[in-house]
C-alpha cells in the first residue's frame, strides 16, 4: 500500500486531477469585487484541501525539480484567470514560484541552474499545449505585472513581486581565474577543455567541487557543453518594461514596495554587460532618463548601505560598484566602496578608492573629509613605514589648518576631536612631541571641558618634559573624572618628575588611591618604589619590589621579569646587603643566559634597552670585584652571556 501510494504521488496524477477540479470552481457570475476588501474577503467556492495539496506539491515536494512542475504548465496556468477566486489564483502563482524562484543562497547551484533554464524557455515564448496557445514573452510578463498590481489581494501582489524579483536572478558568469584553477588541476585529464570548465562553473559554481568531480568522472571525447547566455533573461525583462515598472514602484508610499523595487533594479542592472542599453531604457526622453537615472543610483546606493549595515560587505561592494557605472564621478559612492573594501581587509585597494574619492570634491573645498579620515585610519593602522604616518599627518593637518573638514561633509559627520586625535597619534609616532602638544593646547581651547583632551595634553606634556603644564591639565582631567585611575597615574608621574617634597607626597597619595582598588598594579607599584628611592627610602622600595616578585611568583602564568630581579639587587646593594645583592644578580644572569642560548644575545637585548643597560651595569660591577671569590660565579655567568 505504501509503495503504491508513493508511486501515485510520484506520478503527479492526484495533483493534475486536483488542478482540473479547481477549474470547475470559478467565482459566481454575479460576483462584484467592489463589495469586498482586505478586512472582508470574498468567499472561496473551491475546495481548500485541493488548493493546499497543489501548493505543497509545487513549493515543498518539487521545488528542486522545476522541470516536473513545468510539465503541468497547461493545467495550472489557466488557474491564473481572474474568474477564479484569489486562493485558486494563488495556487497557480505557487506553481510558478516553485518552478522559478530561488537563488544560490537557498538552492543547490545545479537546481538554480535548472530553474534559470526554465526562465529562459518561458521568456523566449513557451507553448504549454495547443489548447492554451503560445505564452509569448509579452503575454507572460503582462500576467506577472497584473499580479504585482493586484491591490485587492496583497498575498497575490507580493507573490507576484517576489516572482518578478526572482526572474532577475541568474548564475554568476564563470571567472577566468576559476577556469584557470580547474584547468591547472585537471591537466592529467586528456579530454578536459576550457569550455567544459566554463560550462561546469555555470552549473555548479564551485571550482573545488568541479575538480573533484572531473577526477572521478572525466568528460568524454568531444563532450557537448551547455553554456546558455543567461544575460538574455535580463535583456528580455528590460526590453519588456521591467525597469519602467520598477521605477513606478519607487513612487509607492509603501516602504516594502520601494525596497522590492530597489532589489528588482539591482537584479536587472547587476553585472549587465551593456551599460549603454541600460541607459537607453531609462526613459522615453532625456528628462525621464535623468530622473530615472537618479532613482537607479539612489536605489543601488541604498541597497548597498543596507547590505553594509548588515555586514554583507561583498554584496554592498557589488551594489556600490554598479552605482559607480552610472555615476562614476561621485565622491560619495567611491567613499562607500572604499569602506566596503576596508571592512573586507583589502587595504591597498581601499586606500586607492579613498584617494579617488578625495580627488572628486570641488577644488575649493579640499579633499573629501570622510574619505580623508578613512585613508588616514588605514595609513595609521596598516602603515608599513614612517612615510605612511607622515602622509596621514599631512592630510590631517590640511583638514585642520585649511578648515576643509567643515566644507564638504556629505555622508558622515566628523568631530574635530577625532581629527586631532588621529593627528596626535601620527605626531607621537613620528617623535614630534612638541607639535603634538601645541595641537592639543589648541584643542583644549576649542573643547575646554573635555576630560580626554586634558588627559592627552597632560600625557604629551610629560613626554615634552613640561611637568608643570602636565600637572595643570592632569589635575583638571582628574577633577572632571575623579574615578579615572589612568589619569591619576599620569598625574602622579608628572608630580614625581617635579622632584620637590610636596609633589612627591602628592604623588604617593594618588598612587595609594589607585593601589587601594588595584593592589597589584605593576606600574603604580614601580612608580611608588621610584618615589621612595628618590627619598632615599631603599627599605620601602625593596619591600615594594619583593611584593611585586611575590605576586608574580604565585601566578603560574607569569614569570618574574629579569629587570624586576635586577631592581631588587640594586636595592640590596644600597642597603649594604652584599650577599643578597649578588644572589639577586645571579638570578637575573641565569634567566638572561637561558634566553640568550635560545635566541642569541643581539635578538634578546635589541628590543629590551632597560635590560641591556642593566646587563652593562652588572658587568661593570663584576669588573670592579673581579678578584673577590664571592663574585666569581656571577662573573662566570656574565662572561657566558657575553660569549653566547
């Protein structure tokens, strides 16, 4: 019974019978559609079970077998007639959707390819049977447009619009690099040809899968290839007013209709080989072409921005690239394209596009500010040399000094603080601390109540050794944000460099506040120890260093830093505890020797200037105590490090 039931289902006989039965249930002759609306739908005289059965057959059971649905064309297409109830007409639309809808994101590529073959067959004029006549291109598309305009039934309208949108979807044209990839990896297959690779790419879209398939199933000699020109689908749609229909939808009040119209437009013009043909079909006269051209570019840009906001950068890049074909001088489109490339990690290409955008603004306005900022971000983040940082600094200085950042902002607003921030990063990396400090002082006047600006000014003043100035700005930053521990640390650092007793006491007070909430903060502990050393309180300094060592020793993932151990040795030395000093230096030397044996002396000490200086100081001490027996082991370790 089960086998018989499945055979009956697979034969489609029950579904064909259901379609034939539905044709016997038209609306009554006296039916008046004006008496009904969305909230009061007309009655459905047809059996709902038959309608549901056919919809499941088309959209669930056979959506992966478009040819099987197409064989029943003469049975379901008559159901589109307006004499039938909306539910029956929706059955026919479902059959078309099951046969034609989908793309490579929702279907296996070979199924999508088969559906596109069905699209071509229908759009070139399809004869389902002698009884229903020839479905010419015009007849079929007019039927689709009528579905899209059925405002009495939104289900049918949106199904028609989805169907029209899916008609614009075609397989990607094979890329030359993918063809080359396949040919290089199938050299051992004597019957393999480039046209076969192109045909298989059109069907399967995956070069890796195709190589594996050819290895197991090599083509026959003189193998026939199937390479339909799917661009004909778009050409036929354009020639039959599909673009004109989409432009009319853009004027609708419904946001959903506008979005569908934009997707239809990008589906039509995306990767279309003849831009001239698109432009010729924009309208009947120059004025209409201009208006529709603007709508087209706006639609492409809008869809691109939607894709970009969702993180679909590949699709966004495609939309902006298409828009640039129709408006190649647009600085804004070049800028948006550059952002996509940047997000995709194509840094060099993004730089070129941002420079292109910068060159397309009016000369009096200077380079496009948004593109300039994005270019500078890339130069700072991915700079390969100081030349990149210098280039970024020049552009940023131009934005500030020329005031051009205010003149041509059309896509995104730029805060002057952001420009100064990037510029100061560049100036600091270039070692131009004084220039950076001057810029920050100017910014303080523009934004006097910004905690971050006063903090950066104080930090830069420390680098410029302007400690009084640093203290002034850091104290103000702390007053604005009393819980900013980082600002308090830098304020303590500025006070430390002032050296007087009052400043040192203030510094200790700030550090104590930080250590109360972060007791194991290495930087604060180290600075506190330096203050005690400045006050000649070596016992206190040693206690801090030993506490730091104890914390690091108790952490399984942290090794005691050699420089910390050296500082402990120096503290012992100043406390005249010679044997403990030598032991600390020996621990340091043992650690250095291990690293030097692994990677070499130069590689280890090159990026560790403090440790290199510590090594030289221990070496000098060893030379002073060369003949003393208790220094012998340390001498040998230092010599071993030097020899390594």
